[in-house]
C-alpha cells in the first residue's frame, strides 16, 4: 500500500516540476520581448535560451559538494 502511495507522490512531484518549468519558460519568453536585445540589421529579436535542466544540475552538484565539505555524509565523530 505504501509503495502505491510513494509512486503516486513521485509522479505528482515530477508532474508539478515539469509544470513549473514550463511556466517559467513561458514567463521568460513573455519578458524576453522586453529585455532581449534586437539585431540592428534585421530588426529581429535575439533568441533567449535558458537551460533549466542544466541550471538545476549545477545547483544540485554545488549543494552536494557543500554537504560533503560540511561532512554531512561522514557521520558524527563524537564518541559517547
């Protein structure tokens, strides 16, 4: 029973993450028309490409390295 609940929770979390990424992309594209520089020769806007998966991966790596530096994975060295 708990496996079924866990699967449902994971699927819901992934769906929510994908939805938030799509909303962020839509938001950035709507704002890119205001902030993106224009090409003077053709008067076309330069495409704004944001790699959210790459940003997320780099953030996760930095967090993991920070936790390793704090020795979060090495356990407590206190002896009782």
